C-alpha cells in the first residue's frame, strides 16, 4: 500500500511540475487569474440561474453558453502559455505577466457585470482597481512598443 501511495505522489509531482513549468511558474498573477476565472464562471452561473444572463435569449441557464465560457477560459490559459513561450523566445520576462494582468482585468469586468445584473452593489473601490489594472496593462504595452522600436532601429 505504501508503494502505491509513493507512486501516486511521484506521478502527481511530475505532472504538477510540468504544468507549473508550462505556465511559467505558479505566482500571484497566475493564481489571481485562475481565481478570477472561477469567480467569473460562478457569478455567470448564478446570474443565469436568476434568469438575468446576457448569454441566452431568456436570460436563463444555457448549457451551450456555459461550455462556450469554459472553452474561452481554456483558451485564456493557452494564451498564458503562449506568453511564456514568447518571453523565452525573445528573452524578456513581462509578456506572460501582461497576458495574466490583461485577462485578470477582463475577468474582473465580467465579474462586476455579472454581480451588477444580480443586483449586488458595485463597490467603488473596484473602479479604482480597474483603473490601476488598465494603467498597468497600458505601461506594459508601451514597454513592448518601445522594445519593438529599439529592435527595429538597431537592425538598420
């Protein structure tokens, strides 16, 4: 029995290590994205149960809309992996973080939309948080633009 437990733990460690490496490690940006994705899915589900969803004509729960939402979230995670690989390819370390923060912002906006549809008051501090995230994403995009122009100038 002990051998089986050690074998399962070893396999789980290998798989977990592979996944963590694939996503560029498990840090606050990725953890926040995953948490926001879960909250967005849950609030979307509750909104649909309440009959207030924007993803169906009746506003009710729709399995197709749910599956589409999950597929989109899977693709968001794939975009994080793409960001990791781009960072590795061009020798930077911020593309992945920019991808995570951009999608965190997107998920946060969706959470606010869902909870507002449910009648939950919009906390004003969220507006400031959204502004901060938008500014941070904008700065990361400016850094990318600057690096692209620097690379373009050095090649001439």
